C-alpha cells in the first residue's frame, strides 16, 4: 500500500472481479463445494469490505482522490447492507482522511461525527486511536489551533501511559506540523526529532521518513547545515526501505539541495544523478526537467560551464513545453548567471530580461527580486550605472513588498486568521495532485495490463508453495520428534539424553562453583544429579527367547508401564541393548536405598505372561563427580565412570545371582589432575587408592577391579 500503491490498486481491482459468495446458497445447496475452487473464484463479504477499503487507501496514496472516494463509498454501502458497524466506522474514518487530503475539514468533521455512534456499539482500540488522531488533525485543518494542540497533547499523554510508541509518534509528528504552521520552527523541529527517537527501532518507514524530511528542511532554515544533511540522509534511507520510488526520488532531490547548500556540490550531483536514473525508469518528463535544473545549478557552482549549459538548456526546453512558468524563470535566472560568469553580457541580458518579464506577468515577488538583483549586477559590470540604479531601486521595492507581506502573514497566523497560508497550501496540494495524475495515466495502463497476465500465476504459485511448506514443516516436526524416541518402547532415547545433558551439566557445574566459593559454612554439596545406569537382563535376548511378535508387544507394554511408574520429576531413557538411564535430582532422593528399592519393585512388578530374568545390575554416580572441580570431567568421561560402576554391579550380580548395585563417589578433595589420561584406568586406580569410595549392595571386596580395566590390543 505504501511501497507500490499502483500495484496495490491493480491487485485489489483484480480481486474484486470475483463473484461474491452467498452464504445462504451454500448452506441450502446439496452440492459439495470445493473449498480451493471457492477461494480461487469467489470472495466473502468480509473480503469484499477489506478489498474496497484497501483499494481506496492505495488510490489515495497514488493521488487518485476521486476514485478513492468512489471505492470507500462502496465499502460504506456494503457495511450498511451487511450491518457491520465496525467496518462502517473504519470506512468512514478512511473517507474523512480523503476529505482532509482534499482540504475539506468540515466534511471530514461531519464524517467523524457519523462514525462516533458506530464505535460506541462496536468498540475497537485501534479505531478509537485513529478517530482521536483524525479529530485532532481536523481541528488543525480548521485553524482551531488551541483545541488541536490540546487534543494532540491528550493523545500523546494517553499513548505514553499505554506504552503505545506508534500512536505517541504520530501525535508528536502532527504537533510538529502545528508549530510549523505557527512559524515556531525550533519547537516544530524538536517534535520531529522526538518522533524519530520514538520510532528508532520500529519499522515505521513512512512516518520516520516524513519526520526526517521535515527536520531536514527546518534545520536548513535555521542555518544548521550539518543537521540538515544528516536528517535528509535519514529520510532517503527510510524512503529506500519503504520501496516507494516517487517518494525516494523526492527525498534524493531534497538531499541534493541540502548537501549543495552545505557547499558540497560534487556530492549533491551524486544524489541528483541517482534520482535521475530512477526518473528515467518511470519516464516522468516533468520530474526529469526539475532534475536537469538542479544538476545544471550544481555544475554552475562547480564552474563546469559546458555541462551546466547543457543541462540548463534541456530544463528550459522541457519547462517551455509543459508551460511550467515558475521553473522556467528559475532556469532563465541560472542561465543568466552562467553567462555572467563567462562574461557573455549580451546573452546574460537576454536570459535575465526574459525572466523578469515572466515574473512580472505572474507577479512573482521572490523571482522578481532575484531577476532585478542579477540585472543590477549585470549593468554594474558593464559600467551602465543608470540602468544598474533602476534595477537596484526595483530590487529594494520588491524586497520591501515581500517583507511587508511576510509580516502580515506572521501576524495573521498568530491571530488565527491565516487565510493566505491556507490558500497557498491548497494551491500546492492541487499542483501535487495534478503532477501525480499525469504520472498515473501512463503507468497505470501498462501496469494493469501486465498484472492482469501474471497475477493468476503468482497467486497459484503462492498458494501451492504455502501448502507445500506447511506439509514439509509438519513432516519435519514429526521426524524430529521420532528421532528422539526409542521406537520399541516409546521412551526417550540416547539422542534426547545427549541434547539435554550439556545444559544440565552446565547448570550443576555453576551451582557447584557457587558452593565452593561459599565454603565457609563447611556443608557438603547437596545439589547433584543422580544417574542410574540399569542393565535389564531380559531385554538383551528377548526376541530370541519369545519371538519377534511377543518381544515387540512386551517392549511396548514395558515402555508404557515404566512411564507411569517413575518419579514425576525423574526421567528415564532407553539406550537399547537392555540398558536404561534413570535421572533424578538429589533433592528428590530422600534415601538412596529407598530409590533403589523402588526401581527394583518397578521392574519386578511388571506384568508379563513369560518368565523374565529380572536380576538388575545398576551403576550409580552423581554429577558433579568432583564438586570442587566440576569442569574436570566432560559428559563422555562421566559416561565411562557410570559404565564402570554398572560393570562392577554386573560382576556382583553374576557372582550372587541377585540384584546388585554399585555407587562410585569421589572423596571431597581437589585431585582433578589424578583423572587425566584414560578415565577408566584412572578411576580404578583412584578406587584402589581410596580417592573414590565404593558403595554397593554386596561386599565390595568381591569386585575384581583389575578384571574391569580395559586391555590394550595385542601387537601383531
């Protein structure tokens, strides 16, 4: 709508060619409707209302105010027919905006009054905010300045309380326009700058660009050249992000002028030529002529007379064809200065005298002042003092006339009677609308033809890609979930354990460091995570003993059974090969023996029609294994220690024929360096030297630790 309003108009027009769905007919009909066919060929009532509203806004952004008014009238008619008060209120607000754009504040106020009772019945915070801003803006257009200022201040205060930065920014921006109308430039500039601060990290490109452009103009007026260039650059950047070429061209034009005013005509030429490239794409001859004038002016300041004459001649010819007399006068004045610089007195006199005649015909006081000044300078350099005096007198007379007019205008603004300013604003708006209409006639015909051909293909491609991406996303989510689940038991698998283990270890390591640094209380570390590595014998050869079908059934039943029996704050992982890891926090373990008994009962009470070997072998460690050096062992080395504990328990279970468990617990010392090297060898040495304590279900002297040490491969 803001970036490419012409495309927006074409798309909404194309969409409104669809037939409207009749809900009653759909309900009463016995036909099976194809919903994709309905979405492609028909439109609902809500879609119709939204399309008419959107088309009106896009037409307004293109400068097509009369077609925009016709479109929003269609939206109002539909909202009244379907009895949708909120949609009707929104359409009336849009129509009020259009009335303000046509300089008809009285009509806008009447439309806002009509929308108020509709909002009372269908309250919407967004519409309420829009109504308040429009009401205050209407007061400003009606020249009721005090009421407008109070309304904007109330909106700004309410938005600040609600933390609504966008609404507050709009109120600040319009307050800046209020102070600018009263010619209080410093206050206006401060409000525009505050608007930019509020929108610093928001993607409100249009409002930021408008505020920056206003700030650049005011900074240039106040003689702050550096700030003017900064804000003009910011405006150009935001218009470029917005993507609207006509607005970007105008911003580049303004940036070039401000840069040139700061005595950098070379850089100004870069901006003018960038704008010229964009204008050539659009084919706007009038805007191209304006750029020729600016480029010629810049070359004149750089004393590059040949290039300056080339571009100024092209600008003059174009302005003569389009009968743009004010800019034709500006071009003649620049050509007169060029000839003066080259000491071509006769040519300079022809250009400047022609400019003076045109300015007198239009009674254009500022241009009369400049033409008489240059003519006086011309005659002084030619030693014709009589004519120089005549033009000096004319220059001062017109200057006095302009000063008197400015004083009267300022006084009328202060007193609230700014009729002259209002008329100038209306004329400027009409000229702008006329320029935009001339541009639209050529662009819209070509664009509408192109879009009518490619829009169906684009729509089909977008819908097809959306459906395909949704399907692939769903499949990807299911696949990621299945990769984290052991398919035989339905329990979390080793992948899920490895995903969670690093974060869990890091958390315990941090708490261990905090405990170690606060060791004045001399209390043992009691915030470990217990890891129980459980070897379940009947799960190793279950398929061989009972067959694949029975084995699959038993494994699935065991997974469901275990999920219902474990502690609510514990986790159980199936590592395959009959091995499970049970993870639980030390804070949830009142007594380790009680937890082990619970695990034994959990497997012993599993209901099954087959005889199962339930002599569990359980290895136990806590993390951090070394509380005073928690970073010494990573997850792989801790896993080796846990498997060593289970191997010892498995050795006891084979010797006794009973359930066995072994817990390895490092003594409270800082000998992390002892565990450098092969962790299994180091841990066995630590056990034998008493650095690692062993707790077990049977006599720990029965464990042959040397037999559990890994043997290196024999050399060939």
